[in-house]
């Protein structure tokens, strides 16, 4: 039995359903070496899963929430994964991020549960830190031009806006326009389970 304290570990039930489909995408798209920064790590279950599968990369978790960072640290200790660095306090909306260049950036399920300023900061911060060809990976539910939004996502959007009027599903085209303004190429979209999508942006040379 482990003597490591486990009380700070949180569990986000959706992670058990989406972590393997996301990992399948990342396996094919992440670089062979270097540091992967995760924005909005939440419970830390994703980064633990990815680091276990891809231990040749260095994994940098982050979240502005102290409770989230405590959970990430507790998961990392419990799973004994040396590839995961200690979590850092990082608010994507801030101009100054406490980290320098990285090889890839992941952001799962934050864009719709934060003000638009967080997405703007995410894309500007990623553009400033990624090398040419570097990957910015987003995952979550989005609205898409010319496509009907699934009823479950419409209901989710309503619920989000009720909780905070600054939240809500974003239009993929708006995110891609922002990414283009910051030197990223066109979105590569991969359909994922439960009406979510993976969005991959590569920094142009
Ligand atoms: C729904 S949770 C997703 C957590 C995790 N990525 C997952 O998919 O389980 C949203 C996370 O976004 C974080 N968050 C909210 N606003 C943020 C911001 N401005 N910058 C970075 N993270 C933010 C929250 O602290 C929370 O951990």
C-alpha cells in the first residue's frame, strides 16, 4: 500500500472516457522530444495518462487554481512519474507566463469554460513560445459554421452561460481567425467522441 497522501487527488469523470481518444491523436502529432506544456490541467488525470504512455517527453502541467495544482501534484506523486514537472500557476489570460519556450502546448476543455480573454491569451502565449511547426492542440465542444450543433452541446452551452455569461461554446472560425493572426496555419480538425473535436494548429515558419 502506498504511504503517499491521496486526499488532494480529484477525479473528473469525463477524463476516463476521452483520455484514450486524445492520446491516440497526440501519439501521432507530438514531437519526438522536448517539453509539452498543458494549460488548464484541472485534476491532472490527462497529463498523468499521457506521461505514462509517452515518458520520453517532459510534461509541464499548469493551472491557475491552487486546488487543481494540488490535485496534479498528488496524482504525479501517486503514479511516480518522473516525466511530469511540478505544476505551475499559469493563467492563460495573463501577458506574462512563468515559462519560456516549449515544443508543444495542449489545452483540453478550457476555451468554453473561461472568458474569451483566456483564449486570446492562450493563442498569444502559445505563439510566443512554440517553435516553427510547433503544435497547439485544443480539445472540447465548439460551434462550426454550416454545421448543426448537437442538442447536447446546445444544452451545455446554455448551462455554461447561465453559470457565467462570459463562458460558452466558441465558434471554431473565431478561434482559427485568432490563431491565424498570431502566425498559426489553418485548423486541422479531428472528430472525437461525444460531439467534441480535436483542433491542431501548427505555427508557421
Ligand atoms: C473544465 S476544467 C478542464 C480541466 C482538464 N483540462 C480536463 O479536461 O479535465 C477547466 C479548467 O480550466 C482552468 N482555467 C479556467 N480559466 C483559466 C485560465 N484563464 N487560464 C488557464 N486555465 C484556466 C480551470 O482552473 C480548470 O482547471
